[in-house]
């Protein structure tokens, strides 16, 4: 059992040290015993405990496989076995079928499915600016009677809003009656009658008012100001008894039978906006009611403060249920597309990457994927999986626990309490202890069998170093115990340099 744990720890540590220790292995080959040649198809053997061995490898260079034990050609250390029932860099983790069934582990396939990426946004109900009208006075006068006295009062088309006394209009009516009688006596006066009628029209007297004038033959003192549309009064610019000038905006009227719904879409999603796109909206004040329409305008500018693009649609408003100023929750439909998806619960967010657990044969492995849209309990997979791949949709914690347990048991067995790795010295050197196995004083080199150096994350191994103080080598011989300070980065020649080297003091 201890041997198996040591193997897993070596595999876990070896991957992180492969780059840092590669040079040492090259330097150490001159001291290493000849290694076994790589095998194209490693034979499967069993050790003394009966565990099946797939192959042997050097944890520093895990991609190179050997078919029998021996010394590593890269590092002066023994090759370690990789067992069939242990986690490997390519084999994943094995979990028995009984365990999978007892824990309710569910396997699902990556499938091509139809996906619609509807866009959610916030909308605002506004007045339809194409349904705004104004009632204005076209001549100077005084408001003698006001029939609509408050903003938001409802009005109907043709309703009299106010009556205005205008001396100019009164005079124009009398002139029209005069020339009209003259035209009856002589056809030569017909053009004058037509001109007088056009003047009445220009002063704001409606066709109905002119017809009443012709029928009664009596000029009216007051000009009726009528509503051009049905709606509500949104602005009231006059009061009873007030004097008005030509062009005074007496009333602003708005037809609310149709309103605008404006939608704010984030800049990053604005490309999804299309004219004619289907939209559905709901408002909190009318639960259970949905309003539908299509985008009929996309505003050309971007809001610099909110970084959003605005679009709008017109909505019918029966019963005036939608009121300007209301907020709405909007969903903009998009065209469906066929994409590769997996169950959303199968996707694991680690914080630095996105993974799924893939089931291959009887083993599980983690696969890094790139995901897209999420709809209806399924998530789009852009890359990292192929159609038909089996993924774990529930019970991922078992796989994670199994893999993590195998990688940490060795550390738990060897250490009663986890300790943080010591930091390097302020000058960038790292302290180590070792035993001299070889010296080349002329070249200023020494080979040490050193203890683990936690601050460098180096395990116990034998390797060669360059020595800055060559005079210190004269005081040492093979077998001496030493302490040393080594720089954390290699020099331009690729050597890790020992800055201080001294015999280990007796304690």
C-alpha cells in the first residue's frame, strides 16, 4: 500500500517539476546507469502484491514509457510503475459499476439539439410619438369658455375643448356673409365669396362651422376649438379668460390606444437585434398577461452612459392597460440553430476553466470545454467534445473525490500536519541539504544527492550543479554531508548555480 501511495505522489509532483528538472536529468545522464529501451507496446505485468503494472516511467518526463524497471535516462532516479487501477494522466479514474449504481451516477450523451438563444432585456412603456396632436388658436382672442380643464382628461375626436372670442374671426364671418349675398345678385362677385371662405378656413373655422354660418346667416361670436383625435390631454396651455395669440399651443393631445415599448440591450448583445424580430413582454401590474409584437425600429446611436442600444416596437393597448412609464420584462426571440449540447448539470465551473467528466470504457477523465448558450437545461459545447461522447450528469463529486484522494494520501501519510512551503531568501536563493556523490573541481561542478527543497518544489534526487566558489570544492570529498544555497533560476548556460556551499554542521 505504501509503495502505491508513493507512486501516486511521485506522479502528482513529477508533472509540475518536469520543466524545472529537465536540465538536471540531462546533466545527470553521465552518472546514471543505462536505461531500458522504450517499448512500442508495454507488456502488462504484476508486482508482488498482485497489482497489474501498465508500464514504468520517469515522473519528470511522464510521456516517455518503459516496459521494465531501471534507471531513468533523464534523471538519476529509479523509474516508477504506473498501475492499471491508479489515476494516470491519460487513463483517468476507475470507479466500479456497483459504486456508480449505488450512488445514482447518471451518464448522458453529448447530442446535437435545436437551441434558441432568446435574449432577455428590460423594456419601458412610452407614448407613441406618432399619435400626438395639438389644438392651437390661429387668431388673437380671449378664452371665454373652457370645456376641458385638467391634464389627463379624456377627450374624443371632434369634441369642443374651448370657445375663443376673436374680433378678427367675427369680422371675417360678417364679410363672408356680405360677399356671399352679393354673389347671389351678380356672378362677378363669386371670386370674392370664395376668397372670403378661404380666409375663414385659414383662421381655424371648421367646415361644420362654415356650414352653420351659411345656414343661419348670423356670425358667431366664439370660435369653437375642437379635438383632432381621441385620447387624453397631456398638456394644457390656456385657462378661461386668458388672452391668446395666433399659434398658442392651447392643448396637446395623445392617443394611447397604441404605445411604444422601448428595449435596452447591452452593447455586446446588440448584434442579435433584427428588424421584425418577435418580442414578448410582461409587466408586473398585469400578471399572467403577455404582450406580443415585432421590432420596427432600432435606434442608430449607443447610450454612452449605460452602454446599451435601444430598439422599439408598437403595442396595441386595449383598455389603456399599458401606461407610459411602466417597466416590462422583455424576451426577444432568435432563430433556432442546431448545436452540440450536454446537460447543464454536467458542466463544472472551476473558476479558471470549464470541464466535464467524460466516461470512456470503464474510466473517467476530465475534459476542458468551451461553452456557449444555455437553454432548457442544456448547455452548448463549442469545443472540447465530440457528438456521442458520454459525460457524467450527476455524481461528479465521486470522481473528483477519487482522483483527489489518490493524489493526497501520500502527503497525508508522510506528514502529520500540512505545512506551507518556505519562501526563498531575499536574494532569490533556496537552502538545501545533501550528500556529495561526485566532484569536478577543475570545471567547478559538484554532484549532490540532495533532500527535497520545498521552496523550489523539488523532490529528493541526485543532480549536478555549478559552484560559484570553486575553492570550496577543495575542502570536500564524496560522501560528505553539505548544506548549500542555490539560485532559483538557471544561468544563461542552463546551469543552476550554488552560491554558498559548506560542510553540514553537526547538531
